C-alpha cells in the first residue's frame, strides 16, 4: 500500500499561467525565424526547392506544446515566410501547390496537437483527483481508532498506521518490511507463514473476513487481547491483506466493571427487599408478642394469688421477660429499617444521583432506553443519608426502565430542581406503560406489585419510608408524554435548618398515598 501511494506520487500539471500560454507562440516565432535563416543559408544549394520543410519543426513544437491556436499561428507564419522566400524566384504553380499542401499539413498537425493537449490536461486532472482521494483516504485511515496493518502475501508489513504504533509500541520505520509474525506470540509466530501459504493455496477462510479475538505481542513482550478483522485486496499480481485490530483491554475491563455493578445492584435490591420484609414482619409480630407478654403477666398474677408456691411461677416469669425482649428487638429493627439510624450529612445531589444512575441504569441503553439528565446547580446541596436516598433513586430508575419494556418510545428523563417551598425535588419521568389502575391507590404499600413472581412490591414502600424519614414526600403522577413521573422532595442543606422545618403539604395532583 505504501508503495502504491508513492507510485502515485505524481506531480499534477498546474493550470497554464498566462506566461506559459504565450510560450508556444514564442517557440513558433523563433523556429520559423531559424527555419528562414537556415533556408537563406542553403539558397545556393537548393534554389527554389525544399522551402516549407524548414518550417516543420516550428509547426510540431507549437502544436504539441500549445495545441490548436499556436499550431495554426505557426502554420500561417511558415506559409507567409515561405511564400516570401519563394517570391524571389517568381510565382510558379508548383510552389503554390507546395504552399497549399504545407498549409493543410499545418492545420492537421494543429488539430493533432490540440487533441494531445486536451488528453494531457485530462490526465493531469485525473491524477489530481486520484491524489486528493488518496490523501483523503490516508487521513481517514490515520484517524481510525483501530490499529491498521497491511501485509502482502508473504506476510511482509507494507503499512503500519499511527494507532498500530500506539498499540504495539513499534514505530512504522521499525516494522515496515519485516514479517508480521513479529507482532504475535508463540505458537502463532511460528505458524503464521504456513497460515498464509495455506490460504493462498486453498482459499479456505479461517480469518479473512471473519472477526476473531486473538493475542498480539507488543515491543516490550507484553501481550494484548485484540479483535482482528482481515480484508483482502489485489493489486496487479500481488495480493494484500489489511488487518484492523481493536484493543479489547478497555472493553474487557468495562465488561468486568459492568458485571461488578450488576452484582452490586442485585445485592442492594436483595438487601432493601429483606429490610422491608423485616420491617413488615416486625409490624405483624409486634402485636402477638405484646399479647403473649400481657397474657403471661395476667397468668402470673392469678398463679401467685392461687398457688404462690407453684414451680411454674419461675418459668412463666422468664417467658414474660423473653417476650418483652423479643418485642424490644423487633422495635429496634423496625426503627432501623424504617426511619431510625440514618447517617445524615451534606451531600451533592448531582453526585448522589450520578452514582445511583450508574447502578440503576446498567443495561438500560442495551434495552433501547435513551436517558436525559438535568441537574439544577442551584439546588445541589442536600442533607441526607446518601446511601438510603440512592436506594430510592435506584428503585425508581429500575421501575421506570422495566415499565418501558413493552412500549416503543423509551425515554427516561431524570431531573433535579426546586420544589415550591424551598425543598429540593427530584423527578424520574418515563414514557412507559403508566400505572396500573388496580394498584394506583396502594402504590406505596408493601407487597403491592403487578410483576407477579418477579416483583416483591416492597421497593416503593421502603422508598416512602426513607423519604418521609428525611422530612420529604414521594408521589407519582401521569407523564403528559405517556408513562409516569415519580417525584420526591428532600430538605436542602441550608445551615441552621432541620429537615422537619421543610415539611411539605402533599401536592394536590399527587396520587398514591
Ligand atoms: P416491584 O417493582 O417489586 O413490583 P415496587 O414497590 O417498586 O415493587 O413497585 C410496585 C408496583 O408499582 C410495580 O409492580 C408496578 O406495577 C408499579 N410501578 C412502579 N413504578 C412504575 C412505573 N414507573 N411505571 C408504571 N408502574 C410502576
């Protein structure tokens, strides 16, 4: 390829400048003059014969360098000078015929010269065009992010693009002309020549036209996993193979990161589901435990009165004590899960949202969801338990993405802004299926789901617990574009304020609780 380019390195003929256009006339004038002088010098030898032959060089030079007009001018000048020379011998018919034949020859040569000139200028234009195309192609190939290597049939490197230099750490001058096997580790290094030979002999495609993941070797000996696409071109008798190599290191790393995020996401989901279940169980168990404790205390009093020496008194007393303890454990658990031990601190809403989105939107793009984020810099500081609020955002994002699974338009719009009373508001709008009317009234109650076995129906209820524990509100409303908008408010981090001071009245257009 390199050679191909340099072979085409022909300087295009520049468009003729005024001076260059005059030159054929100058040549014609000079050569007619020289022809006349030479003919005068030969007068004693030739007499009145062989006059016009002396002007043929003027004719050819003028027509071939300037085309039609200079050719005709040279013809006219030659005829005029020739006739003047012959006039010295008196005008005879033979000389007139001679002059006429020369004039005809001159016109033919002028046309021939013109044809030649046009063909030359067309060829020059084509060359310029080819050179431009070649430059364009080269600039494209130089900027493609993939490393490009061209080899010939024997494996000799012809071209080594800039991205290949970066990938392999070899410079172009070090590798061009070498065998491409130097860029491979064993066993490919030893076997590559035979691969090429096998392909040339059988035409059986093992890699040409079939993208493959292969291992390449850098200058320092380190290995790099690359995706390789090989194409084939023929130039004359020679065949070239062009290889595009994409470094997969970054992609493999981001795949691993993605898998890590997915695992973390699944873990967080499980944790929040279990937390909410524990809270609900605690709620359900609290009353029977209180009843057990009360019955035991009542039974103890009756037994003490009727049989103060009974041996059952001790165990019953202990049972009552334990039921109180169980009640206390459950109370603490509920407090912890629902609203209790929260670690509030000032946080950047944008950062909090971006981190949660990185987790919540894993796989969203692959499902065809386009996401738009809008952060209002005026409301960035919030006073929150960051992890808990991220749990809420995560849940809203995942619900939104899931709601858009069966619809055509999949747009997610996440936004922060000011709520009417100075609180900070976050909204997550989707263009999904909208809320099911059956559950719209109990959206934030535990175990309300439309997702069958896939859903636990606890995400929104725990979200409400968290947001209300922060002094905010969460609600849902229909999206004018179709789908649903979930909004929640949070106290802005204003010094000297407490979350309670920001408590909001419930928005009039809210649905849900
Ligand atoms: P789960 O997602 O496990 O069902 P959630 O409490 O998070 O539990 O959601 C409860 C129900 O609310 C969902 O089953 C779904 O029917 C409805 N829902 C939540 N978010 C959306 C949304 N963005 N669009 C439509 N329906 C939603």
